[in-house]
């Protein structure tokens, strides 16, 4: 699979995810999707850029930090897989 194919599949998954409601997804799934999306689109988290820190942000930051070793391409694949598994339910 080429990088272009992966990008197209990722964008399709992002569109599907944007149509899902938060209430329909367990919080752990929301956090994983958030982390993979951020890693895929922004790369590794820079903690120096975080201000106004709230508890909710701590969970999101933790989820993102746990996968910070992945490249953008490596983060796209599990994001796509999670979205596809949610569609099968």
C-alpha cells in the first residue's frame, strides 16, 4: 500500500469519526482515537506547548504520550482499524 492510499483511507476514517457522537463511543475508545489522530496529524506531543492544564487534558495528553513513538503513518493504521471495527458493530 502506498502512502497516498493510506492518507486516503485515513481521511475517510476521519470523516466517519466526525459523524459519530461522543455518547456512542466509550471514553477509552475516544482517547485512543484522539491520540492516534494527533500523532498522525501533528506528530509527537511537545509538552512545553501545553498551557491551561485540566484533568480532561491530562487523560488526552497521557493517551497521546503512550503512542508518541509511532510515526504519523504508523498512527494512521490503528486509527483506521478502530473506525472500521466500530462500523462492524
